[in-house]
C-alpha cells in the first residue's frame, strides 16, 4: 500500500494516563504516549504502520509471526500458533499447518484457538466493509467468491482435526510473509462481519473491552495466552494524539515511560539520550523507501536521463528533510531480500551525470526541461522540490515545481503532465516481492513511474518461485540491477523509527514492520533482565570507491 507521506500536526489528547503514584505495592502501569491516534483496532481494518499495527502486533496470535528479536533476525516469519512451518504441496499451491493447543482468547469468551479461528479471520477479511486485509487474501482459492457473496464459504480453506490447509490460485512465495499481517490473527467464532473497535485477543496482550476508540486505552496481559512471547509488563496504558512537546516533557519527568514516533524536528535535541546508560533514545530502520519518482512514459523514458538524475541528486540533503537515512537501494535494510551495494553516490557525481546528459544531446546550451509536482500549500513539499531543482541544475536539467491538489498528487499513476515527484513507499509486509512488483511490475498497482519491462516481470516471477533463502538473494540482485541499470525511480533514503524512553524502561526491541515490540518491553519495577538486546541501526551504505561506480556495484552484488 503506497503512502505518499505528508507532514501533519497531531492533535492534543484531552485525557491521558500517567505513571501511578506512591502507596501501591503493584508495579505502576507502563505509560506510552503516541503522537497519533486510531479509531479502531479491528484486525481486518488495521493495516497501517503507525499506531494500530504496533498495538495489534502485541495482541495477535497468528499462524506465523515476526520473531521477537531485532534486525536482522526478524526478517523471516517463524511459527506462532502453528506447531512448525507448513508443509507445501508439490504443485506449490497448498500450505498445511498444524495448529497447537493451549492458546485461549481473552475475556469475556473462554474460547480456545482452533484452525476454525483462522478460517473466521479470512472470512472477516473478505466481508468487513473497508477491509484493508482483503487485498492480502485474494490469492486464496474462493476468497473473491466469498467476498462478493457468490459463495457461502472460502473453498481454499479446509480444516481436518488440528490441521488447516490453505490453497492458493497460483504459487506465491510471499504468502507466508503476508500471514504475519494483523488481518490473519485468530479471532473468536462469533466475531461479526462488521467493523468493531477491538476483538478478544489470543496473543500476549488484549485491549481493555471498555475502550471506545476515542479515549486512552489499556493493554492487559492475556491470562489465557499459551505461547512463549515474554509479555513482561502486566499493563500498558496508551495515550493517543499527544502533542510532541508534551510527550517529551512527560517522559523526561517520568510521567510517561515512552514516546513513540519522535518527529525529525525533535530528534537532534534527543540524540544525546542515545549515548547515555541506560540508553533512552533509539533510532531503528523501517521497511520504507523514499524516492524521486520519474514518469518513464514521457521524456524520461530515456534511461541515460534517469541515470543522470540518480547521479546528480544529493541524497544527504533530501534525506534530511524527513529525518531519514541517505540510501540508493530499492530494498530497505530490514527487507529479507536486501543485498548491500553502493549503487549511486550519496552526494552528487556531476561528472558522471553530465557525461550521461551529453550522450543524449544535452549540455550548457541545451537543457532538459522537467516539471515537478508537489502538494500545493505544503511548504515542506515546495522546499524539497526547490532543492531538487537546485541539485539538477548543474547537470543541465531545469526543473519547474508545480503545486497540485492532494487528489492529483496521490493519484500520479493516473496523471499526465508531470516528470518528477517525491514519495515514500512503506512495505505492507517485509517481503521483497511487495517492494518490487507493485512499484515496477507491468501490472503493479502503484507503478507511478509507468515502468513496463516484460523481462523484469519474468525475473520477478522466477525469483518468487525459488526456495526461500535463494529467493531472497535473487530478489536482492534483481532489485540492485534494476536500480542501477534502469533507474525507473531514484531512491534517496530509507525511513527510521525514533522513540524516547524513561529511565525505568528496558529491553527496547524493534520489529521492522511495526516498530517497538511491546511484548518484549519491560521496566525496572518488573525485571531488569532482557530476553533480547536493543537494536542498532544498520550501517549506512558505503560511498562507492574506485574509478567506476558500476564496478563498485557489480563487486557488491556479485558477492555471495
């Protein structure tokens, strides 16, 4: 799901939890301030990164899940309620899971998780109005027929004792990664086909049933949870839509234990807390790539021009606008297919850019004229467009920024008249297929660049059919070759999550898809022992060395 990310100012929460006062023998609840809010934690609706996904990752009991460890160990799905990884049929279509016993839903139901609990999740994904999860289940046989009401059940789902078989319409190597999404968490048998605020959960935590969707919420430890995830904290109190200045002050004063989602503007002032003991400020990479989009259907259909732009821009300056990490790859470091390679320089290489421009007939007396769209009324968008114009001017490229409506800006795939635009892509699930096919595949739903290359489509399908570890490596090589040789867009940064914690917080661990892992968090009132250590951001890509940038790229991508 593409997010053309815009900067917004969060509303101020009208009611908040605070760390409990003296006089109680029980540990004070762990208080978390969010700078954003959400009206529902229905797993069928909650496919976003910020907020809802972070909560649902702590309440979910899925067939598979992301490991409760930090990068790079959590890039491959592991069994959760499933007793092990599934058996796969010889035709690559049917996955058979054995479902473990001992997982129970939180009150008011005393129901146990069975294979039918996952069938019901698929059914809700298909029928709940506005379901975000429906797009991830469409390759299950019979899903669409059930979704449109022409079938009474999903034919591709079969239960036999403690086993659940899922049959797809075609082989799909990314299917197991998709099963880690909130929409495939186990749900009670009587869960309605309409949206709800929250459902009873079978994971380590559950949402207090009294939550209405507007006020602060409580996460409570699920007494019926039968898994091995830590769930060290008996209670987490979550404040929503807290003003950033207030949230930071709360954490410094000890009124809150964490502020999740520190904005780029506040990161510099908190950076010193990242070197203290205990560490209180953390930055962790996201499965998010920021790019300069190029409309390959117009004049930028010439690959030399696209590559010239990729050499000419200053990734360090563009990344600074949104507080991200300069980068030139198409797969983020947390993506399972990521292959480290210094494809393009982080600062401009005008010699190489001008050489490519000269090859297409441009020079001092003949500049390339391009139009760059940004969202009208967005001062940051205009500043970034002007920065791009300044960076490309020495490469014989004149850029004219043009403000357009939000409707136009968010639907560039259907628009004409533009050449350049800045956008960000956040993976729906941490699999390289989701980073490449939607953006660059001929039938990709978010192919803003209008890049159409049949051989690339064939390479994607071939890699998708490979065994898992080889599959990741092949996708990584494909991504690097596409970025350097074809440059359908210019990647310039990957995103980061930044968070600030109180003195009593411990065991800050990050999942690349959902941010801080709430099930691993603990504090000094409960335990000082950590199951897993904190994450450190991966090393920023090296600047290419040697006389040939292409040689540097080949040297990196050809390594095992």
